[in-house]
C-alpha cells in the first residue's frame, strides 16, 4: 500500500501537504478523515474493494 507521500510524489505534487490540501478541497475532508483508520489509497486506484 503506498503512503500519502508516495502518492503525492507519483502524482507530481511537490510534497504531501499540497496533496492533502487538494484532497480536502475536492472531498471536504482530509485523507485521514475520509478513510479513518483504514487508509487504503490503493483501493481507489486499483478499483478493488
């Protein structure tokens, strides 16, 4: 499972903070708030459940 930092760099963000800022603008929540303790970003990108 990729970390938020890995995802930020892979998607051409300068750092994790900018990725989180954009994520919150898009969803209204931080990634931690959105996913809770089950932060599994790879599920979104792989299309798996």
